[in-house]
């Protein structure tokens, strides 16, 4: 995200701007994914998949192109996610470009749709953890 949109980032990050960037980023990810799949290699995607529609969209695209899809869900408590976010914001990394504010976290948290029972029954695995 930073490499693609960092130079255009507004001083005050608005969630509408972030959402538009995510859509464009997902399209770029799909473009690269199809190239890799065409070379008969597996692809692991983790762009967040916050909603049923996002998960269904990627799954449908892959299946329509004749590819097998395996979904894995990792269920981590809100407290653990917040602790990881605080650590990420504090420590940074070589790919760190900006901190995620509590408002950003809440925006994404409100947007998240947990996998439905049918999604879980179709998934390759469901990983539930209460710790790190």
C-alpha cells in the first residue's frame, strides 16, 4: 500500500481514501495471482478478506478460472489483535509506513464479517486461538 499510494497519501488519512486504495490493490493482487496460477503454481492470498463479498469474489474468480480454492480462517480475539496492533505501531518494521490509529482499527472492525457457517464448512481449516 505504501509503495503504491504513499506518495499520494493525504496528510490526514481518511477511511474513504483507504477503501479506494484497497479496491485498487485487490485488483492488482488478482492480476498477479492469475499470472502465477497460469504458471501452475499455488498462491496464498491474505489481503484481509474482511467481508463475505470479498471472500466470495476472490473464490468465484479463482473457481471460474478453473482453480481449486482452499480457505483457512484464523480467529483471534479483539484483545489480542489490539495488542498486536499496538506492538506493530511501536516497533515498526522494514515495511512499516504508518501507524494504524484506534479510529482506523474501529473502522475495519465494524466492517468485518465473520465467516458464516457455510463458509466454515467449505473452508480447509478453521484455526481458533485465544493467545498469540
